[in-house]
C-alpha cells in the first residue's frame, strides 16, 4: 500500500520516487503484500464451505503475478488458449486451470482438452460438437446466463438478456437433451454476471437459479459463481462488503449442499478484487499547460497504457508523489496520445510542476494487460514489490520490439 512516511511516499517500505528514478516512467508497480491481503480476505470470507479461488489472469497476466497467485493457493481462470499456456508455464497443474472462453471455435477447445485443463462451455453449438467428439470422456462445466442485471456500468454487464455470454437459463432443457444424448459428464455449473456487484442479493438471486438447475445434474463437483467483487476506486466509494456477502452466500450454499446430498466446492474467479488495489501506475509530468478554461497536467503516458478512464469512464485516484506538501490546485490530467485521452478532470492535486511524478491508484487490474503500442509508443515496464524489495518483472519496450514482428519488403 502507498503511504506517506516522513514526507515521502512509499509502497511497502520502498520509496516511490526512487522506483521512478531506478526504472524510469511510465512504470506499473505492484505490491505483493496487497495481493496477499486480498487473497486472504476472500479465502476467509466463506465460513464452513470448501472454497476454491481461480485468479482471472486477464486482469494482470505477468507470469510472476501468476506464480505468486499459485503460491498463495489459487487456481487460474483463463479466457484464451494463450492464457492457458501462460498458466501452464507459470507452473499451475492443468486441472487447476479453468478455461472459460467466449466465442472460440472447436479447434481451440480441442487444444485446451489436449492440454488437460478444465473446460467451461458457453454455447449449445459447441456443447453439441463437444459431445459428439468426446462424449463422457472429458468432464465439463457449463456456463449459465442467469439474466441478472448486475454491475455498475452497462459496458461491463455480462449476465443480462442481450449478453453474448453463457447459455441462457431458459435453454437448460435443450442443454439436458444434448447432455443426455452424448452422456456428457457435467462436473460444474458456472455463472459470471459482470463486474462491480455490490450486494449479496445479486449473487443469491443468480445462485438460486443455479441451485434449481443443479437438480438435473447429479454428478456436480463444484459451482462457480464467477466474480464481480467491487473495489474502492474513490475513497468515498461503496465497495463489496466481502465478509457480509461471504456469510450469506456460505449459509445458503451449505443449505443447498445438504439438499443436493453432497458437499460441493464453491468456486470464484476474481481478477480485480485480487490485484486492482495492489497496482500503481507512475508517470512523469511533461508539461503544465494553462488554457482559458483549464489547467492541464500532461504526462508521459496515455490511453495506450491505461485505457480504463476512456473506455469505461473509470475513476482512478491520482497523487502527486513529488510534492506531498504543495498547495492543492485543480488540474485536468491528460495523456500524450493524439486522441482526447483524459485521465481525470478537475482533480485536486498538490501543485504540479513539470517533471513531477504522478501515481494512478487501482492500476493493478486491466492496466498493463490492456496496454497497446498506439502511436508507436513503447509499453511500460512492470515492477513487483516482494518482501520489501522492488524487482523489475518486465523491461520497457524498445524500438527493436516495435519492428520485431514486422516483415520489411524490399522495394
Ligand atoms: C473477466 C472475468 C473475470 C474477472 O472479473 P473481475 O471483475 O476482474 O473480477 C472472472 N470470470 C470471467 C469468466 C471473466 O471473463
């Protein structure tokens, strides 16, 4: 966590300006301590149930973070065959990886099966092809869409009626036809309703539908309730009260297991909850520009490195690390990309001078993993703070990296 100690900002005891100096900017910095704290919080929040967490690695896919999650005891949630390969490379046993793709062809499912990972199927067409090819040989999980409107922002809903994700709850009769015809072994039922879920009600409503559905599947080993735990982006934000939600869900899950006749595992696949708060994105102020309406602080980054504010209207707190005692003034913090890439309007920051290092908070999830080379800029470096020491875990790109995959014709 970032703290002001004797007038200097530190992350887990490491001086933030020193990180910016040693590794340059822009740079993503992740605190292992914070990841561990969040993992433990979630692990302890569901009393009396067999809980298993799969880290949704699309949030932050550096292989060191994957290894750290494995060390904490997590499995992995992978949404592409490349994420499956990253997980295997990081040392996850194949059966600890759940492959939850959307809109992939049977060829990619075949590859995942060959690698031995667990398969989550999210449409009937693939379920039919899967059944015809593998029958009872490979157990599967089925992704059900409970049609619940959840989440704080329409762009991150995944469980509603128009969503492309999952097999509609109302199509379960059809699913059963396919399952029975091919003798498919359904070992899990899954739902993922979207991000930023605030209360237990939403989970319970979806869960009840899955509990109902479970009556038709007699060999279940687990139920996977996806993710969507909200974390605080602004200090005044209402966040998921994980302990409260955990109590309620655990209680209802235990009742269900008794009635089902077997004690199933309860799975979740959090991304943001585990890594968002662990991350800071450090940038340097290139220019301070006063226009007729606005004081802009222009930094050495843009939507190419942190796109959430522009893509989702996400709010990321910003701190001027270089000037903790400066008077507060109002800024629009903007990027250097030739697009309108505003990180935040009307931010109260300690007075910003050119050269000052600014830190974006909550930059662990969907920060680097959504970064691009737009404007032919290099993607940033990544630093991992482990046991009070800063380690470079991805070097900044170079000009050679930009050309590496291009094939230059001779003409
Ligand atoms: C993205 C995703 C998650 C993680 O969501 P967060 O909001 O980051 O916790 C979990 N499961 C699936 C299937 C996903 O696509």
